[in-house]
C-alpha cells in the first residue's frame, strides 16, 4: 500500500551515554540524505535521559525521537516512572509500548500495554505496540493464535493512530529470523484482524517487523507485503548499519 510510508525505528534499549550517543545521532542525521528522507521515516528511541537532548539536536532534521516505554498515568506517586506527557514535553513524538523485554522482565500484560498505548494517545504520541510469540509457541504451531490474542488485547479501541511491531521473541538479539513466508503470513493475519475490527482505517496502520534486522537481511524482510518498516535493536546502535537498513526500505 503506497499510502504507508516505511518507518525504520531504532530501539537503543539500555545503551547510550551522552557523548558517544550524540555522535551516533549526528551521524544518523548527517547520513539521512534527501533521497532517503523523501521515502522513509526514521525514528531513534534512546534511553529516557537522552530524550530531551536528542529532540533538540534532531530539530529540523526530520529524524523523529521516541521513548522505549511510558507509564499509563499522566503524573503521580510512581517513583522512577516516566509519563507519556513527560516524553512529549521532552520533544519526542513516538513511544514503544509492550516490548517483549518489558513483557518478560517487568511482567507487563496486554492490559497494561493497552493502558500505555492509551496514555500515548492522550499525550499525542504515536505508540508502537509490540507483539510476538516465543520459540515454544511457534514450535507448538500457536504463533498466529498467540499474536492475534496479544494484538487484540494490546491495541485500544478508537482511532487507528498507532503502529504495530511484530517481534518474535526468539528472533530478538539472536541473529535468527523467521522465513519470509512466516513473516508474510503473520503480517497478513495482523492486517486482516485489524481490518475486521477497525474497517478500512486499518489499511493505514504501519506494521513493522522486528528481530535481528541487519543490513544483510533488511532488503528481503522489507520487501514482504504488509511489512511497512522495521524495529531495529542492535543494528540501530551503529549509524552506518541503521542507515543501510533504511536504504533498503
Ligand atoms: C528489538 O529489541 O526491538 C530488536 C528487534 O532487537 P534486535 O534487532 O537486536 O534483534
């Protein structure tokens, strides 16, 4: 669908001290040449302490800045948490919610993830809602069912103002990727589920693939129907690799 501009999003996870991080962001901005800019959206999601600096540095570059998580509440007695409003106030425009690492290590349920997506909407941030099956679930032939359930319960009702990232847990940080056919089947399944629920508006929702996307495999993965971009972990920490992935979109 030509109406969906590809989005290449970098999830830096817990990597980034200000001096080297600013250098990498500068390289990404410098390397985002006008030809690429015309066809592909870039997003960098650094750790929260860097959001404000990154947003200031990226002004005018058309590289968007996003956060990796947010709390569902706008403010309050939640020590250590960061609200969607604070992320927007820092200059970011998007936020990842429901990453598998947060689901696994912080016990985030689909309901919690939906609450965070709603918080993003409230703060006028675009949520990138992550879903994906484990190795065990895929081996048991349950990948579609598991992801379908996660998607249904993690996406809030209302406008189609979100991005979805399909990230098989077993493909994250492992160098493993599903077959192109498995990605195509999953993305078609997700598109179909969203269209049944939201109608034609779901045609505009960008569905990203994530899990060991590298310059060497980006071309094949991004060419798959209904893959509208990538959520990139490890390779997003190296400007040349991140830009090479964007160049393949
Ligand atoms: C991620 O954590 O979102 C991710 C896709 O990581 P990697 O690219 O390193 O597999």
